């Protein structure tokens, strides 16, 4: 097969980790006889510096013409004092809208070799395998009005949580489809005892669930979910929720097994190329030192192989290689709580390629 | 001193645990020479059953005429299928508005004797001592519109996150005042990279912090806070945030040290009696069995003594009694992971009174 991949390294360690993902994809291409064409685009802080905007139109067009997008990370203290429209994160929010990336998938997996890095006791996390499906283009993130107002002569402010029913339907449906291939359980998270949008969300989840008689649906309040992720993460299979709840809870979930540096994500488009990125940020404090962990970016590339290109075997090969490298004891600093010698970013990349 | 306390037992185990708090307050009154007058009011599911509303006007007036309110818990499956305005939680939301309970205080404390019950490794939670200050009468909980809408011929829904600047000011100011008497550190949690309300929140926090030169202020994004509560809870002293973020994060915090059954809260009023309640719910599954843990309600009573009545010594006496009972090995079932013999609710109450 032949595939065009746009790489958006972004800021900080984004460049170093996407380099790892690209090299591993190249190795996969050679081994399985695929041609991956890589081209590069600009986003985030470096785009602000070069083009005066966090997401140039050329980048958008470039991505739309591709088969999949690989993103590093954006942001850094350099741009933290900019006005909102000139902040690196704006590039991220805009690309989600432009590419119609309606569903953010974040698996939380258990690695026995990394359990030592977890704040949780081993018996609480052993074999945890949960998948967050976060709605990514609606809710408080994009609702209007979002502005300062004056009411009764008083300074005030308003943000808006807005959803079309169809936006709920497509992401909840996806969650059920994914659960069908996993442990047949969907936990739909909302705040139906307070929010009208959550009451609609719950109705939609009930409706969709009728199309999936073999998948169990449970509703859970967001505050309860925040507790149960800590007290009993094993009880979850697929968790689906709206944008802001998903932002908070999926980050909480990502640290449970001690493998934040290993956490990959996929942002699926309804009608165009999807986007893959590690969950971690641009980590300006360690950028350029060749010590960042490239595994989350590499595992994001594996998600790309599986979800955008339908290459199951190839994806599995990458995941197996990562597991073997960990089992062999290789650790970058962030996951090296129990070892004395860390490997560098480039050493880690080479080890994965060699497996 | 003479004080009028209104008790709202509510539903499920609410009755059993408030009974414990009342008996302990009576014992304190005898020992320290105070007169506490207890009267009872109706709220939640039992109010729906008796009066057809989750918060009768008599209850509101009754509370307004008191010096402090002690609440048990509300809710249960019996009322889960009711329309929104006939749900027990509505009583809770309404009493917050009616009594102007603008700030919800939730301490998370470490009990060495309970560390075994925690999902977290001991080294992560040892001596954790953090205090959540959650804004309680604004934001998404009360903003209008909150309704179904049709836009461009499509079914949709909207909720509104609305804040007056003055609502932010009073709760953030309180957080600084509390931090002054603790470890002089305030973490203000927001989502300033997305929400306009969060950008105002951040400005207000910066403004208020100038009045407290000896208190350190840090800003933290809500998703990062959800992670750091798990990975490094010891780094926090006072955490202040808006209503919905506070709901989610304070529940997450409440399970960290393994002592949810011990978690008390105070909801402070700007201009009238404040309200005290355990964090746990009405637990219908164990109601009436005399096995619920009364310590969260008892510790809520201690907060009442300190914060509403200025009775420092009396509050300390209750807290010390609770610690001694735990050190002596008494456990109700929920905190008894490491013991073989549980005590009942009433035995636990008697032990605290006897100390
Ligand atoms: C950077 C920020 C706008 C973004 C979000 O809130 O969606 C990030 O936290 C994420 O989860 O990808
Ligand atoms: C019952 C519910 C409305 C309430 C809230 O969300 O405030 C509860 O979760 C709480 O935290 O007291």
C-alpha cells in the first residue's frame, strides 16, 4: 500500500518523539512492503513564530490532502503570555474543527514492567485495559457565546455548553462499535442530575444501546467516575463522555498505570484523515536533550496503522516490539523509577526498530 | 453558649449518621457547658414523599432562623425516575442557593491507621493535607439557558456557564484567608486555555493574591490537576476552583487517602447559617443496617463547632476523639480492609463519645 502521512512535530519534544514514530513507520514499511510518504507541516508555537498564526491555512490544506496526520505536541512558556488567538493551543483546537476530529480515543493499558512507576498499588491496576472515547469538537470548547458580559451593571462572563443531538449520536455509536470488539461494556459518563445536555446525552446513549444488544451500557455521574477511576479502574472497558469531562477524566486515567509517557491517542475524523498524537505535552524543560520518551508517539503510529490504514498485523508488530523493549529492561528517564541506567530517546527508537 | 442547630437527616444512611453527630455534639455541650438546641427538618426523597417537593419552604425558613445546619444525605433509587424538579438532588441545589452557601470546603486528610484502605501506595499519600474550596452557587449548575433548542432545524441542547466577577472574588478571597492559616499556598484550578470564564477566574485570582503577599499562588489547568492529585497529592495545600471542576476534583481527592467514609464538608454562607454534611451519599444499599460509618458526619459537626461557632477547643476535642478511636483499632466495615471485626454504627458513636 501507499500512504501519505503529514507530520506536524510542533514544539518542544514534539520534534524528537515524532522522529521516532516516523523511523518506526519507515521500518514497518520496509518490512511489510508499504510505501509511506512523509511530508511536514507547521503548527503551534513554531507556526506563530514563522507565520504569525498557530495553524496556517497551508497546514490545514496539506492535512486534508493526506491519509493520516501525526502530531507531536504544541506549546511552551514562550507563548504563554500571548493573547488567546495567538496561543499554540488554538492551533490544536482549530485543527480538530477543520479536520472534523469528533472522537478522541485514549487507551490506558497496564504494563507489568512499569507497575513500579504507578502511584497505585499493583492489585488495583493489574491488567487494567480501558479505552476513553472523548467527544472532541463540541461542548464548552466551541459553544458561543464565550465572552465577558455586563448584567445588571455587574461584570460577568459566560461560556456555553452546546451540543447537537447528532454530535452525541456519532461518538456514542463509535463507543459501542469499539466495545463490541472488546469486553462489550460501555460506561457513559455525564452529570444528568444537573445538566440538561447530560440528560439528552443519557437519552441518546439509551437509544444507541438498543442497536447493540450484546453490549452492556451503564450510566455513571462524572464525580463518581472521577472516584472509581482511582478506586476500581479495572471495572471499566469503554468510557464515553463529552468534551470537557473527557479532557479531565482521560488525563486522570492516563496516570493510573504509571505509564503516561507511554500513552497514545487517536482523533478520528468523520470524513477525512484522522490525527494521531501522544498524550504528553511539549515538555519544554527537557526539549532538545535527547531524553524524552518516544514510545507514546510510536504507539500513536501503531494506532494509525490499525485505525487509518487497516493494517492490523503491522500495528501489532509495533506494539509487540515496544513490549519486548520494555521487557528487555530499556527505560527512558520518565519510566525509569526502578532502573539505574536510562537510555536516550534515539537509543530507545533504535531498540524498537531492531525488534 | 447557646446555639440552634437544624438537622436535616434526609434519606438512606443520612438518619443514622446524623444521629451520631447529634449525640457527639450533645456530649461536647455537656463537657464544655454549651446548650445546643436541635430541631429537625425535611429534605430530599422523604420530603418528596411527604410534601411533594424536595425542599419545602418550611425547611428553608427553619434553616434561616438557625445558627447552623447539619445535613445527612439525600437520594435513592426510589426517586431516580422522577422528573428533574422532583429529584432529591434538587433539594440540595436549592438549599445552596437559598442559604447563599457560596463556598464548599472539603479537607482531605491522611490517617496512618487507614492508609491500608487506600488504592495509592503509602509513600504517595503519607501526611497529605489538602483543602478543597469549591465555588458552590454559580457556573454550569445555575446558568440560564439550560434547555433543549432547535437550531437550523436540528435538535440541540444548551447549558450555560455563567459567573459574576464578584462571585469569583469572594470564594477566591476565602481560599487565601484559609491558606494564610495553613501552608500559605493556593492552587487555583481553571481551564484558561479554553474558557473565557477561566481567563476571568485567573485574573481575579491574580488580583486577590496581591492582598496576600505571604501566600503563594499557582495556576493549574483542570486536566493537569486531575493528574497531579493522583501522582503527587502532597504538593497541594488549598485548592480553589469553580463549581463543576470542584465537584469532579474534590470527589477524586476524597478517595486518595482511603478515607472517603471519613470525609467531612462545610458549605459556608456569606450572610446566614452555614451547612455541614458528610461527603458520602445516602448509600441506600446499606441503609437501616446499623453498619454505616458515622465518622464523616461527626467530623462535619467538628467543622461546625470551629467554623460557625468559633469553638476551636471543642472542635479539636472531637477530632482527637476520632483519631483515638481509630488508633484503638475500631473500624466500621467501609474502612475495615485490614481488620476482622467491624463495629456497628452505634458502637462507633459510643466509642467517640467515650473518648
Ligand atoms: C491544550 C488543550 C486545549 C487540550 C484540550 O483541552 O483539549 C489538551 O488538554 C488535550 O487534552 O488535548
Ligand atoms: C447531588 C449533586 C447535585 C451534588 C453536586 O453535584 O453538587 C453532589 O455531587 C455534591 O457534590 O454535593
